[in-house]
């Protein structure tokens, strides 16, 4: 073995003179580790020195000697693994060894690592006390970035909550039928403009069959026939309900039934002698694609096509030569944005059908006489602000990355722009010259009055949104009425008696008011 010091690079340097070679090996390894590890070596050296002094060189203690050898080899191997390669230099250390009777002082040569490991940029440029907070901030920014990425990628899933509440798509009308009496609801299916299957709920209050009367052919007097023809004409008011972004259509049927019952009771109180057969009120609740029993996936363009298809179906189904059909569009929350975007497109098609005389099914499209916006959100930006009111959260600033651009104020501007177009432009768009299209007044009469129903304690829509929409409509010259229901939350405005009465009054008597204020 030679009594020499083993350096960390594998070479030996200088003799090590001691009474016991095994003790020298353990001490050499311990001192080598001390040159690198400092205080840890001091404790290890003391332990090895203690173990070496416990046995006599003649009689010997095999167990203690074995422990000393084993510890020395362990310390040596650990030192060789941890000391990096680099420039080495040696220094002389004085070591005390004991043979049981006296202590001798020896000088031994110990290899020491002279060059320090190079420090990285993070450890040289950043003070040590700043590392923990910077690590925390970095982790937080990473989590924010990760969540922002998935909010952008999965925005359709987060905006169109077709899956909430759980099992909502398995609901049926029969689950809520008892709460809807005397209104009867039926499920029907229609096709969207692109062929997607859509489910709708049709609700009305049954009316007893009228008494038999003579037909027009049995009446000989022409004046009597004309009077009978005028009296036999019926009026049908169909309310097209466009729901919000969450839940299914059946869960909204009790609320819609309450409104329909109030309409029936109020109309009877206004004219007790009126024939129920003369004016009939019906609610058609559309289930967008991806919702309830409708197929497809919800997207902005898809919902816009679904709304147009529903209005077409209402005009075809309830209109007729002897029926004066009026359509009331009622949108709640996201449905309010769908409704405002549907009106300009529907009016443009109505103009085209009137001028070309090629309405669907031989009948022109029915007019939209009223537009109801319940708890509307003005834009996607406002929706993000309402969902994340904290300014330090980055999610509220993601609206530029949204491909769903619902904007009620923008739709109102589009509606006003259509109204202010000249007749030549509209004639060129419809493909048929018509002098009546040149009148801005005629087009203004086609635009329905707007009723904005807001909730005082709305937990979803910011409180400033209704005021913004009202100011925008008035600045564009559109007729708008507003009603704020005290104590109501996002979906409670029609449930409150005050809100329901205002809503029914607008449906029954909705018309252009000179001041644009609510009459309730």
C-alpha cells in the first residue's frame, strides 16, 4: 500500500509517516475531505482519530480497527466523487497520532482543491435573498400563462356551457310539466340553415273549440261576407325565446309558463269581452346547437344561423292569409346578443322577400314587432371583466384573443346603419327596384322598439352595462325602454312581480314611445 496521500486526481504525493498504515489511510481520507467540506471534515476527523486511539498496536481491537478502515474508505470515496476536477495545490498539516503511550506530531501533505466551481448567471447576478421570491413569482407567472393558454383554446367550452348543470341534456319536458300548468309544452324539431338538427319547445294555453258559425260561402250578402272576413281574421303573437349560455331549455319552461299565464290573464282583464280565438299567444323556445337535444357544437356563427332558422320556421308555421302574425324576440343574457345580431339580418331578408315577392311558402316574412333584452351583456370584453373583476388577474385582458365577438352595441350600430342606408343601395342589395325603400321613415317603422330588462343585483353582468346599452341606443335614434327590477339577480327579473308585469305590458302594448321611457 505505501504510506502516501491519495490526491483527488488519483495520484499520490509524499510519504505519510505514522505508526499504523490503516490509521494513516483513514486520516488521509478524512483530511482530504476536510480540505473540501470544512466543518463536516472536522467532525469526521475527530471520529476517526477517536476510533484509531481506542486500540493498542500490539493486542489490537479488530472491531474498532475495521470501523476506522471502513469510515476512512467511505470518506475517501465521497471526496473523490464530490471534488470537481481543477487546479490542485497542496498544503502541510500537522497531525497528531497516538500509539497508546505518547503522541507524535507529524507533518503530512494533503491535496486541496484550489479552483472554485464556476458560478452560473442566476447565482452571480441575483442576490441570494431574492432567489425565493423570484422563484415564487416565476411559478405564478407560469401557472397564469398555462391557464390563459387553455382559456383561449377552450373558450367555446367555457362560453357555451352545454354541459352544465350535469345531466342537463337528458332532461325532458315531462320533468317540469306540473310546474307549467295550464301551459302545454311540446318538443319539435327543425333544421338550421346548414342542416343541423335543432330542438324547440312550443308552449301555449289550450283554448276551447269555438262555436260553429256559417262559412263565408253560405253568406249571400257581399258586405256581410266582407265583415265576416274581417272579423274572422286572427292575430297570432309568437314570442321567440333565446336562452342564455348555460343549462337546457326544459329547466326554463316554468318561468316561461308564468309569463304566458300573466299575458293571458292581463289580456282578458284589458278586454273582458274579447274572443280568445282572436289573438293567440305562443312561446317558442329555441335550443341552440349543442344544447339539450340539438345536434352539433355551439359556435357564434352556428348560433346566428340557428336564430335565423327559428324565425323562418315561426313565419312559415304560424303565418297565413287569414292570420296577422307578429314576432316578439326575447333574449336573455347571451341570448340578448344573439337576438340583436339576428334582427338586422332578418330585416334585410324581409326587405328582399317583400320586393321580390318570393317569400318563403308563398308568404312574406312576418314582422318583428318587439325586441326584449333581459340581463344583456354588451360584449365579450365586459363579460370577462365581470367574471374576473380583479385588475391584477390576466384573464380579463384576453378579449383580443377571442374568436367569439358578441357585441350588442355593435349590432345596434349595424341596425342603425341599415336604417340610414339610401334606397338605391337597398334596391341594389335586394336586386329589385322599389321606391318605398328610399324612405328612411319606412325602414324606421320596421325596426322594433327595444325593452331592456335589467336586474339590480345581477351577479354576472356589471351594473354599468344597461346604462351603456341605453345610451348607445338613444344616440343612434332607436326607441328603447328600460326597467331595473329591485332585488332581482341575473335570472330572477321575470320571476319578480314587478319585472313580470313590466315585461307583459311591453309585449301587449309595446310601441314606439316619443320619449323612449318605460311606462311602468
